[in-house]
C-alpha cells in the first residue's frame, strides 16, 4: 500500500503476529517503535519485512510473552507514545475458542490495559473477533471501558468493521475499539466506507493464478484457468482461518468454508506450494474442486501487499496469514486516528498563535491615548 501520510506519530503494537495491523498502520503514517510478538516464526516474518528497510528505521521486533513483558524496557516516558495498538488473542471470545471470556487464561485484555496505564499513550486501538460484541460479553466490555475511562480516555467507538468494505476480497468482520485522550477524541471521526465495489477473488488473484497455470503448460492448464476464473469472479472469499498449533496441517477452514471456497473454484483441502517449489501439479492445480491457494495468494486475500514476506515452513506461514488483521482495515482506522492528531495539533497551534498575538498588542494607557 502506498503511504500518503508522513511517518509522524509513534506506535507500539502488541500481539503483532505477521504484521497485518502493523503494515496497515505504517501506511497510515505511524512510525513503529516496537512490535511485540510471542511466536518465533511471526517474529522472523516481522524482521524480514522491517530490518534493513529505511521505512521501518528504529522499529524493534521483540519476541516475548506479553504476560512477562516489562513496559519499562521500551524506555518510553509516560505520555510520549502516540498510539498503543494490538490484536489481543481471539479464542476467549470466538465460538471455536468456547467463548470463556475473562475466564480464559489466554485473555490478555487486562495485560493490555496495564500497558495503557504504564505508557499513557494518546490513543489506544484494539481489534478482536466479532464475538466480543455479543451480548454475553456486555459486562466485560463495560469493565474494559471503565478502566480506560478511569485512566482519562474517552471511548470514541467500539464497532464491527467488515473487511470486504475496505477492498479486501474476503468476509472478515472484526471488532475494533478506539479510545483517545479527550483533546484528541473530540477531533476523531468514526466513518465507515460509503458503498464501494467489492473486489472478487478472481480480480484479486487473476495474475498470480494465471502465472501458476502458465508454469504447468498444456491444454488442460488453459481450460482449468478459465474454469477457475469464471467461478472466482462470483464474489469474495469466506473468512481465511489460521487455526492453532494444535490443529493439523494447513487448510482453508471447516466444512462450510470449504464449500464456499469450492463455489469460487478453489480447493480448500490444503495449501499449495509456491510456483518455484511445486512438485505435484495434480495436487496443487488440478484437484477436482479446483486449484489450492499458495500462502502468497492467501495473503493477498487478507489484503497484504504481494511483496510482504512470510517466514517459516508452509503450515506455519499459512497460520500467520490466517490469523492476521487485514492491513487495509488497519490503515483506514489508523488514518482516522492520524487525522484526529493532526486536527488537535492545528487547534493547539492556532490557540498559541492567538495568545502570542494578544501579548504583542501594546496595552492602552492614558499616555498612549494622549499621544494618539
């Protein structure tokens, strides 16, 4: 994604994963001080995309268990950080994770709130699964908001954003919370996109899928590509799921998701090797249900740029993709936070200018009146 804003405001991100939220916020104009993540392969992915890249100069990738992480190690004075962002673990609030909420040992909302208390950032952005906004978690949401308000934040919004409305060729609703210090919150405008043309799977993957079939020359390749393309133009993908390390190999989700993929001409029974590593064309390209997606193609379905690199073996790389936050959605929210910061700065500058002008006007005295 092309960055339109100056890299002006600082950000720290927890549970950074493969960098979906980080890349989106970067393109919105946020300069990352640190990306904190526990998974080794995901940390390698973050390093592969940030180290030796001048755009990410000064960004530290920290491999750490957040429950053991000490905020003091960031060497940031309270109030100096502009944005603290993160996607705390979703299983406590997802149907697949049994929705145990605060009773789930994987719930890191309290840890995130402790970091907010220590760092006192100007803004906080947290993303999670749609299930977090279910009625059963109303009390827990109020607990979270209550803690933020006790630290001087105002709730700007807690809403569900749908990835397909942001040009992502996928159904992926996410719950987003943004809270800001009052001087910035009053400038924050939460806006969802107007009606936009959705990007189909066929439009998103046409070039890469054509290249894969061209690497397997023969009459059946042309026919198979056309068959896939006609189906893939029908709409957006179902939610890409990464699963957990307890899950077996990589595939495109449960039975219902596989059926939805099949309607788009894609075989969901596994993930294909990249073209330069392809060993079994029948498995990867000519399965009865259609071609399987490569990790790179799954990343495009998530909204990543094609040059974003993923580290680790195929299954580990795919899980990183499937668990990511779509960068275009993060960018859209980030740009709204950025705009609020800019407006608050402009207001403060205008106020300072008015005060300076008042000080420069000479006082009216009897002598000045007589002289005039």
